[in-house]
C-alpha cells in the first residue's frame, strides 16, 4: 500500500458480525445492480460517513451503509440503504462478500 503514512497499519478484514436480523428493506435490494457495503465500524469517525456517502452516491450502485449505531445526519440519496448494523449476509448484486 504505497503512499500511506508510516503510522498506518493494515489489520485485514473485520470478520466479526453483530447478531441480528436483516433490515426490512433487504428483500427490496435490486438483484441486477451492484451493492457497495460501507461502514466505518465502531472505531471510525462518524462525521466522515456523510462525506463517504456523498462521494459514492452518484455511482450506479446501491450503497448499503452500516453506521455502528449512529443515526443518519441528513436525508439519504435514493440509492442508499442505511441501518445501524448489518449482518454480513451476502446481498443481491454483491459478487464477493
């Protein structure tokens, strides 16, 4: 990973997932459109999440946003699905999960 600060450490994937049910909107995910899973986990800076959503929302994908319990800070774009936590079940449109 070139260009990262020397203080940066790559830890690998987060393999833990919260217990819970799929959100009510889960069955409405389009099977013919790619899904992008977005989370900052519980240790990420929640103020960055709206900026990430704003940057990705124009893409022709469905964003699945897990906010680690934080409420959305603004009205979400039409292609964004939000939940405080998302189990790591493979949604439609995700080729590798």
